[in-house]
C-alpha cells in the first residue's frame, strides 16, 4: 500500500473556507501530500473580515496534537493562528516531545481586515520558544516589521530584516514581499535567508483584490516541499510557484477579498 507524506497543519478554522486550516488542506492536497489538522480556534469570518474568535481549550489542542502525532507522525508541520501564549506552549511541548524537524511557522498576527489574531504575549512566547524550534518562518512585511521593530520599504530592508529575524534563533527566514511599496511596477519579490546568504524569488504583480488565504497557502506549500525532501531553496521555489498560480486563478466570491484558488479546478 502507498504511504503518503504527511503534513500537520495547526491553526484556526475559517468559516469562509478561504484561509486558515481550510486553505492549508487545499494546498497540501494540491502538492500531493496528506493533510492532518489541529484546530486552535474557530473564527467567524467571511471575505469582509473576522467578526469573532472562539479559542479551542488548550487541553483539547494538546489532545489533538497527541492523537495525531502518536499515531500517524508528521513529515512536516505548519503552524498558523496561535491565539494565546498557552497555545504556543502546547505546540512547543509536542514539537520537542516528538522531535519534529520540518516545522514551518507562519506568524499569523492579524487578519486582512486588520483584526488581531494573536495576543501580544503569545507573540513574545512564539519568539522566545517556537522560533528556535522552527526550520523556517514566513512573515509578510507587516509581521517582519513587528518582529524587527523596523520599517521595511525596500528589498534591501527586507534582507536586513531577514538576517535580524534569523538572530532570534530560527534557521531560515522567508519574508513575503506582497506589501512592499512599488510592487505593482517591479513585481513581487520574496526574500529567503538561509543563515548564510539571501535569495530572491520574483513574480509579476497580479492585479486582483482576491488574495484571501495567500499566506496560509504559501506556508503550507512550503511545508509540503520540505516533507518531500527538498532543501529550503527548492521548497521555497515550489511554494512561490504554487501561490502565484493560486492568485492568478483566485475566485471572485463575496463582497470583500475572495480566496486564492490553488487547485485551479473551479
């Protein structure tokens, strides 16, 4: 019997199906891996924004982690919304206990509408305890600015920020450039720092408002590349290609930001 590569996705549920766990599972399937989940919160949201958040009790989060990891293991792990310090602690504990290696941390701090998805103390716990266990962290520009307390207005500044974030203990840093000024003219440039040098991944700007779930899709595809045995350079390349195609085929749904479409079959 065929044994598929497994990717454990840890994060919040999105009722609109565009981001969070739902986006993760679509990306994992599109990349040819088998997705598993640990739900950390149930959000009330649609294409216009997040209206409410219901955290899952910490003991249930820990129980989900134990149930999956003790039975099926994980070739890679992708984390998303981790609302409280306790949730971050629970994830850290299981990563250590099961000696998980291919850990992709998407530091989901706020929704597209600006609503906070992570308590301040949770961010501190993530920096101090989760990042040192991560193989790669994937902040966007606002998240990278928060992590470094700097303003990022250029690719050069992105590289400096990536190096600074690496100093927090994470092995690889991938900063997504979708929020960078001037991107509509120059294209979207993402920066990977592997602890030695920086690499650039460039794609043309795609004119669309329908980008809900971009970050989740990117990080989940990256986790799949790592699960498949790719090095960080090639895994990041795969993720960049997959998310670009997902944006190109995004869906005009709802009254706000529609979802990206990684399957391309709709």
